[in-house]
């Protein structure tokens, strides 16, 4: 069965990063049980997340995220079949970026500035995947 990958962005209703541990804990627990891998980046109230696994399980996971009242303004950047997992080591990798981190990483800042109604949003989909991969493999970091 082919693998499926989805990248989405959302805004957290509560802008406080204090809710992140609960979101991350649920993601790790649910993803392990569904054999879903991925990465979650959080910056300034926004979430950028990639999910990969069997299509029906990724879509089921995404439906649960859409129903989660902690998320708002959810929009999909990419959804497509993939040959191999790109985040195989992570049931859910995580990185929280501060405003100063984003100042040091203009490519990441560019993606996090995207909003659903922007005409250029599809062009940022590739940037989003590159940034997620870079944090997952350690080639992008902040000091």
C-alpha cells in the first residue's frame, strides 16, 4: 500500500505555548498506534505539521486535528503519495521556534507568515517540506 504525506498549517486558539505538551503527548500516542510519522513546528501561535503513513490513517488523524477546538484556520499545503517515509524516525518530532529563532531563519519565517488566503501559498508548500525535513535531520537549528 502506498504511503501518503500531508502538510498543514493552523493557528492555535490559545496563543500560549503552555498547551503544546498536551498536543504533543496526544500526537505521539495516537501516531504510534496508527504507524504515522511526522514533525511539528510551532512558532508564534502557528503550527506547521507533516503527517505520513497509510492514507486512510493520515486522513483519520487529520480529521481529528480539524475537530480539535484548540486549532483554528487549518489549511492543507501538500497532500500526496510518497514512495518512502521522510520522517521515519519520528512518531512526532517537535521544535518550538521563538521570534528570535525566526529572525535567524528567514526561510522558516517566510513559511510561518503564510496565510490561507495568500495567492502564493502553494509556492510555499515546497518550502514548508524543506524546513520540516531540515529540523528533522538536524541540518537546520537555532543556537
